[in-house]
């Protein structure tokens, strides 16, 4: 392109004010803040000038260039403005089959918990006001009563996650002193946070005993010194050592603790209030059982097997919990009104275990009937086939799914999925486009196929999935 022609074409690029008058842009400003639209137009014009200078645009006759440039600017500016106006935290359809998917927010809250959050967000609440007396109250009171009632513990405290719960407990009970733990329980709890590192941060000194695969009560006993403050048991909820193994039980540690006048702490990790073994899943120690076995302090997560919001729950003897409540760190890791409201609502569901299995999404998904999952996959496959035509091949297939969230690592969850084999694009392009859709769809890539596991699709989400997937396959705008 000659210099003169290039200059003449540059003059044909519409000005920002002119672009703003375009009907499509004028309509866009009604739903997207004007500053974002202006920035999108300016950025697009700059990009267009750069492409013109680099000869990356198809050469146009000067008399047609203005309309050509206007079309490009409007199209790109609309996309940019909408993308910049879209929230970063978005709704996702989880078709991975992983029930407690850490990257997707772990436990899905039930209807009662969602309503409780909405109530807390819609106005003021008595977060720290005792309505009976009119005096200042405790934000933990609504959940402490339920937790002690459901588990049999003397006292309870809730912080923002289980790592904080462990940190607070160790820092309160063992700062500057020794904590004895089995080598086979020095777990990494996620995100590269490891028990030894949490312990170091708490100010406690780690004392490892036993072997990776076998630890006896006598190993703990031999390691006890006048500097010992605590016996720690960490439940390996996110992995299993199998074969030639032996683990010291909570009951054994409690007996040793009583003999030596040392408190025993159990970090359950996932933590469950129901016996999942009755549903064919691997048996996990319930919170109630560990409390009954005599552990002085018990910690576990709120957003894993419990099925509630992110929280670190601490149960145990009142004398130890009272000390934790007075620790200044408690204020730094305390929960907000939304966690209080969602956790209280979730815990109330456990008062009637007959309905809890259905009303708590996590429990419902974990125990879904395989025949119902098969029917859902077949129905979804038929819907997709009818709507997408020959854009892809859809096949219902049986597949394993997972609990996730560092819980039940050996659990085998037979499930059903729809296998998608696209004809108009690669499976990787399809997965990328689905991630950018609204709502985003996250499936599982396997053997050049995309699997959409129905176990983790919530009631009614199949309709949205069909709309998004068909829109992407047909090259439409999925958002």
C-alpha cells in the first residue's frame, strides 16, 4: 500500500463521536457503562490503525472504506465492552462429575442457605445483637448452639476456613511448645499449604513420630517431654496409604492424653455429619464419632462433605475453645454475616436427616441413583442431537466421577455422561468456547472427546447447557 493511499484510508476511520451515534453502540450504552464503551471504541480504533499500518487488513476502495471500518469498529467495540463489563466471578455449569470441585467453589449451597444469604444481604441483621436483651451478642451464637446440639461437643467456634481453624488451635494451645504428630499424617491440605508449614506459622514446634506407613501409640508416648503441649491426629482425607499400614486411632490417643494430661486434637479435614458408608461410599469417621471418642479439639471444613459455605469449624472442650475465642487471631479470621447465615441454614437441615440427604446438594449428588443418572444422560443426549443436528455426535456413556475437594480419595462413583465429538471444530476449541460462554460450561476432556457428566448438573441446568452448547457448535453467540 502506498503512503498516500495509507494516509487517505486513515482519514476514513470514523471518529469516536461518530461511532457513538451508530444504533448498535447507542443501544449498547443502555446496558454497559458509557466509560467502558468509550474505552472500547478508542482501543479498537487504535488497533485498527496499527493493523492498517502493518497491512494486516484487506485493502478497500477509498469510497467503501468508511463503512468497512465502521463495521469493524462497532463489532469489536461491542465485544470488548461486553467482555469488560462481565463479572469475573461467573456462573458455571459443572459437567465435570467432580462434586466438590475446588476450582468451581466446592459445595453448592442448598435453597435454604441461599435464601438465608439473600435475607442477610437485603438489609440489616442482628449479627452481633442479642434481640432478647438488646445488648451486644456473639456472631457465633446462631451456629454454636446447632453445632453442639448436632455433634455432642461442649463448645464450638467457626472461622473462615479449616487452615485458619488449625492455625488458631495450634497457636492458642501450643505456641512455643511441641506438638506430636505421625509422619504419615503430615499432609498437604491444598494450594501447597502443608501441616508442617501451618504448624510453624502457629509458633508450635513439630515433633514427628513413627514411620510413613505405621505409627503406634507407643511412638507418641516415647516422644512426650515437659515441652509437649498437644497430641495431633490428622485424618488423611485427601489420600490413602494402603498395604502394610497401621494408624493410631483417636481413641488410643485420647487414652494416652488422659494418662499424660495432654489435650488431643483431631483435624478431620473434610468432616461429615452423616455416615456415608450406609450409601455404599467408603466409610469416613463422622464428627460425632470423633467427639464421642473424646478428642479435646476437632477441626474440619464447612464447604466439603458438610455441604455448606467456606468455613473452618472448631469443636471441643469448653476450656480449650474459650481460650481460642480470646486469641486476637480469632478476630482476624472470623466469619462474616453471609457465612453465619448460610452455615446456620445448612446445619438446620441436619436436624432431620431424612430430608438432609435431599435438601443438601452435596449429599444429594454423592448419593445419586445410577439409574436416574443414566436416564438423565440419555435424555440430554437426545435433546442435543435434536437441537445440534449434524454439528456433533452425542453418545451417552458410563463413566467414573469423583467426590473432589480432598475428600474420599478412594471413592468410586459410577456415573453417566454425554460424550461429545464435534465435527465443525476440535474438541479443544469446543471446550475453550464453552468456557467463554454465558453461563460457562466446564466438562472433562478425555480421548479427544468432551464428556459432560450429569451427576454435577443441578436440576434444570440441562436446558441452559443445551442452549449454550448448540449455540457454540452452530457458531452463534452463546452468551
